[in-house]
């Protein structure tokens, strides 16, 4: 509900501060007094982009601020999605700066115009003949029909499933694309993996293998050096070892004559044992350097295979090959996991589709049942507004695909005269008829759900007499369920207001637009002027008191 409107330095307004109540609020005033300026300010609150030249004093900023009681609307999710602080009493402010820029605030937090528009759609509905009829919008048509169908809880449940359905379809598409590319590369990756697995890299000591290959490649030279060493060390009489033994034996003969000779004898004996150990080691090396042809071929083949794969994958270390092998194994395994994910996603999608179909069918059944009720209630109100021959037709057909609000296609059509075929609202109805139709629709809708504050501008254009009286009664009835603000020129409507504001121009040093909250006596005079014109007679004043119910 709109609680307060504050406007400063905007168009012809210096400053106004208006408080609004529940029920029906009437705004009257002469043509050109500035009623449209109030609407312009509210349009800024609704997120409309500001035009140039709206500052009354171009050296000061303009402020338009509206305070709303939003507790009944349960809008916390909108605040959360916009990262704004939720307050049951929310203040929306627009500031127009002298440099031509503008700023917007929600509860003193800077906000984008899109956020204002999204929020105030739930709070403020401005309707005039010059605006696109909301009833032409499919979303509003479904809102109206679902309200009468009592589909709120079911529709919320359907929408939760619908979001899951869209997410699962997106997941399935992404997984399928991933699988397609994975399958294209799978054969090649499997081949690469098999090549690496055949090498048994975990059992390979590459440095040792490389040393073995070097030994094989130089086997002849190694054997030659070893043979020569053995010959020189151990050949009878000419070898180093026999000569060392002979020297040792000689010094042992004279060891008793001097400790020096004994020391040399000990050293020669150490040399003897060292040479004997060396000769045994050389013998073992000769045996170790003897490779049989099969082992030689195996080692060479293994070494060549490893080096070929390292060259193929452009790596320098066997650890890199092991890492590549493990990664390929993981990717090949991931394919199986991917197929399992797709199967699981397809099953979840099938479950959601089943649930959606069941809920969509129930939504359709509820809607079909509510159509006669809805059209009957609207036509009944239209009959009181001198549109007795106007008939409303609602076509409901099944859609092939799931939609955000079910699986239905909806079409509202109207026939404004007897015997006339049904057609679209824009084609059939005049501006005045559309206004009355919207009034009837909003009156019906208000009985089923909490609606935003509605402002009717020029809804009374082209009507008078009994029709005006009936419209006033419908507006009064509508205001029992919601806040209604009506800008009117008709006294029949004005007298029904719970609150009455008059817009007028003040002609002091400059022309300014003023808005006054009328007292009961001031209302009498205003209604009398609407009945008779300036300086109304006592008869007109008496008639005004009678219309307002002020007569004792």
C-alpha cells in the first residue's frame, strides 16, 4: 500500500507531502492543474527514465520519494535477489540532478532502475486509456485465471519442478556434448594407454636399463680391457700378483733382522690380498658382461620402445610417461562415469517430466473449471457498467511443450455487441470499454489475491449519468479489498472517496502546482464546483452534501 508521496522541485511542484490511507482515494482538479505531474512522479518511482527539463529550480536536485507498506506482499525474495535490505515499510526514492543524471534508492541503498521496475510492479499499477491494456498480456491472463482457479500452491510446485526440468535438460545437453567429444577421442586414448601399459613402467629402473644398454653396446671393449687386466695381474711368473708374492716371501726371510723389513713384508702381504680380491672382482665382471642373445634382444627392445614413446609424447623423463599413462587411464574411466551420469540425469529428467505432466494436467482441469466462473463474474460487473452485451470468451488449449505456468495456451477474446463475432481485445473494444473491462477484471481479481495499489487515470472519460454512478459503486467495491486511487472529473465517483485530494495551481511570484487534502466542508465545495462550475449555488452545495451523505 502506498503510504506517503513526497515530491520536491519537480516540474511545477515546489514541495508536496501527501499521506494516503486504505480504501478509495480521489484526486480532482481542473484540466491542466498538474494531476499528470503526480503520475509522472510515480512513474519515476516505477523506474521510468527521467526526461530533461523536469527540475523547477535547475540549480537544485529534484526528489520524488514514495513510502510503501509491503508486508502483505511477501517480497523478501526480490530484495534478496537484488542484494537489498528488506524493510516492511520500504522507501523508494529518485533524485534528478542538475547535471542531467539521476539516482535511485531502495531503503537508502543505491538501486538500478531495473530493480525499481521489478519491485514496484508488485506495488503500483497505473492504468489509463493511453497505456497498453494489461489484459492483452498472457502472463496477466494466466494470473487472473489461476487466481480464480485457486492454483497458487499447485502452480508454485509446478514452477519448482519446471526449474529443475530446465536445469536437468541443460545438464543433459552439456553431458551429451561432453560424451560426444569424449567418444571421438576414446579409441585413440585407449590405444595410447595400451602402449604405455605394455611398457610396465612401474617395474622399470630407467637409469639401470640405460646403463645395461651402454654395457651391451660396448661389450667387446669391456671384455678386452678385463682380459688384459687379468693377464697382467695373474699371469704365472710375469703377472703382478706372482711378483708381489715373491717379494713378500723375500722380505719375510729378513723380517727378523729389523722391524723395517718386517713392516715392508706386512705391506706386501696386504697388497697380495688386495690384488687377489681385485682379480676375483675382475672375474665376476667378465662373467657379468656375458649376455645371452635373448636377454640382449629383450633389453634393447625394451629400451628402444621406451625411448620411442618418450619421443612420441615429447617428454624427457619416465615419470612424465607414468603421469601421462595415469591421466589417460582416468580419462578412459571418466567416460564410463560420464555414461553413468547421463543415465542418472535421464532418469531424473523422466521423473520430473512425469511430475510436470501430472501437475500441468491438474492445472488445466482447474482452469477449465474456473473459466465459466471467471467470465460470469466479469460479465456481471460489465452489465452494471452499461456493457450488458459484452461477452468474454477464454480459449484454453494444450501446448506441446512445458511452459513456465503449465502446458496450456490461453487466449482472451471479447464480443462487444450481440451477434458480433469474438475478436482480440484491441480490435473489438474502444478505449472507454477497455477501461471498464479492466475495472471489472481488477475487481474480480482483488477478491482472490493481494493486488498492488491501482491508480485509474481518465477511467471516466466518455461516461456520465447512471453509468458513472455504477462505475463509482464498482470502484468503491474494489477499494474494499485493495487501495484504489482515482483521478476523476465526475462528482458521482468523487463522492465515493474515503480520502479526497485537490490539485490546483497557485499563482504567486510564479505558477506552482499544489495538492490539498480536503476537509469535509472543502469536499462539499469541490463536489459542487464539479456539478455546477465556479461559484456554485446553494442548490449545488446542497446537492453535493446529499451526494456525500452529509445531510442530517
